[in-house]
C-alpha cells in the first residue's frame, strides 16, 4: 500500500491529508513533506490521519520529529484521528499526552 499526501492552507494552518500506510518504507515521504513545509515557514500543521490504514513506530517517529520541528518555531502539530486502532497506539506509547488529537479537521481548525 502506498502513502498519499495532499496539503492545503486553511484558516492560517496547513492541513496535511494522509492516506494509506505510514511505515518504514513510506514514512520518509511524510517526513520530507513536513520538513519542506517547516522550511517554507508553515509552523501550524494539522495532520489528518482519517485515511491512514496502518501506522508503525517509524511513522510515530516522523510525527514526533515533525512536532519538534514546529515547536522550535513556537508552532504546533496537531492530529485528526478517530480510528480506535490508531488511537490505541497513541495511548499505549504515551503520545496521546504529547499530541493534541482532534476528532475532525473542523475541530482542529476551530
């Protein structure tokens, strides 16, 4: 399964819609996208994970790395995720306390 990424500017934030699998093979694509956005001055990111089917530790590492990058500029990286299997990963790893996790893009932008 491939990783699909699309970005859009909304309400002063950049929404990254992610689909497919975030794993050891595809995570660098997401990391590069986040790095390019931060380098371009986007420090308020919302990662929409509603279409993500799989997430491994490499993917988690990319999200944590992205959070560190935007925080270095007083920014924020928030997630949109309602899938129980993904939320469970964030809870088990303790990352549910690190990331702000929303149940919709609208609430993330609100």
